[in-house]
C-alpha cells in the first residue's frame, strides 16, 4: 500500500511539474536561476547559522548576496550598452564602406557597408529593447529574490521527498547526482564569476592604456565572454585587432592582439582557475561547449546554466553505469543482458 501511494504521488508530482512549466513558462528562466543560485548559496547559509545567526537572518543575508550577484551580472552590461550606444554607432561609422584586401599580388574589394548598417540598426533596437524591458527585468529580479529566500529557508524539503521515495539501496544515486550538480554549479557560478571579474580588471587597464574610447564597455564584454567556453575574450581581442586594421591603426592592432591574448585571455585562466581548481567540474571544455551552445540555442539564456549541467549529469550517469558493469564482470553482464 505504501509503495502504491508513493508511485501515485510521484506521478502526480511529475504531472503538476509539467503543468507548472507550461503555466510559468514566462518566468521559467527566473525560477531556474533562483534554484541554481540557492543551490550554490546553501553552504553560506548553513555557515552563517552555525556561527549563531538565526535561520531567517542567515537566509536574508544569503539572499542579499544572490541579489547583488544577479544585479552585478546583468545591470552593468545593460547600462553600459545603453549609455555607450551612440559611441558604438560613431565607431561603426568610421569603418569604410569597402575594404580592400591585398594577397599574392591581387586586390580583393570587400563591401562591408551592409554589415555595418545592420550592426547600427541592431544597436538602436537593443537600446529601445533595454528601455522597454526595464520594468519586466525589475519584476523578474524581485521574483528571483523571493524565490531564493524561500528555497534557502526550506532547503531540505526536496531532499526529504527524494530520499523518502527512493529505496535505501538506490540512495547513492541521488547523492552522487547532488554532488555532481553542486560541483558543476560551483564551476559555472563561482569559478566563472571570479575569472570574469579578474578579466574585467585586466581588460579595463589594457584597453585604457591602448586608448580605446569605451574601455569600461569593452571590459564588461570581455568579462562576460569568460562564460563562453573555448572562445572566451579572445573573440573580442581578435575583433578589436581586425577593427583597428580596418581603421588603419596597425600599431594598436598588433598591441591589442599580442597583449590582449596574453593579459586578457590567458592570464585570468592561468592564475584564477589554478587557485580555484577544487571547484572545477569534471567536464571537458569540448563537452562544456556542447552543453553551453546547445542549451542557449534550445532554451535561451537559461541554457547557459542548464546546458552544461545536463551534460555533466549525463556523464555522471554514464560513470555509474560503467561502474555497475565493472562490478558485475563480463560474464554476469552478458547473462543479464541476455535475460
């Protein structure tokens, strides 16, 4: 009777979760970000409680950290893009309509005017979208804060349900998935955020020294590109070098490529990631890129987190299957498969 009731409740949970995903589709990304933030901040909340704070105060302090982290991740980029849009459009206007490339004694004219015009229109549309979407963004940030507080206040509710349903001999499975989830989220949030912060500081210094008109904007973009696996801020450095060549700023192009690849692209990874190596998830850069790109293309911005997390959990399940096959041995595994 207990087993039947558990199965009914599990089926009901899945059905209600599916309906909730449809009904709450517009705020689903906010819910996912709130869950993952609460997952990462739970150790902080537990540490604050162990040092004498009440549960409410510990949850409130942890929620403030989540709010500030989310605001620092989104607001600076939107603000800088909105404030500096006219300067970006002016820079695009300096690019000639036709660029002539010489190679092997031949000259190849390349018309870049349509691309520049498209970029200028995109920047104007982005500024309008930021202005129109500001109230919604503020509302989502409010919902995010409330959700994080609620999840931190009752963190054991989901775990209690899971371990109450799963038989004792299989409880190592959700435990391992929990550990993999925690490691992956730490890798995405803490490791990537620390690397992005270091990249911002170094990029701002380099771009200011080289005389770029908007070093803050470029530094923000470089920091955010640290969340893009494999490519990273190297894409920005190469793009700046190519733009300087188009503007006949050959010396600066050489300096930004040489020093940018070392100072902006390599140094933060080499120093910060080495110091925080214990928080690195067990996932290769190639698979991380697959999860990152696939997640964004499939579910949008939330795929930045969900994509790599799904790939990481898939690897954990495959490891558990491989360990199970190894424990059975080749003969027993063959007999089980034949049955």
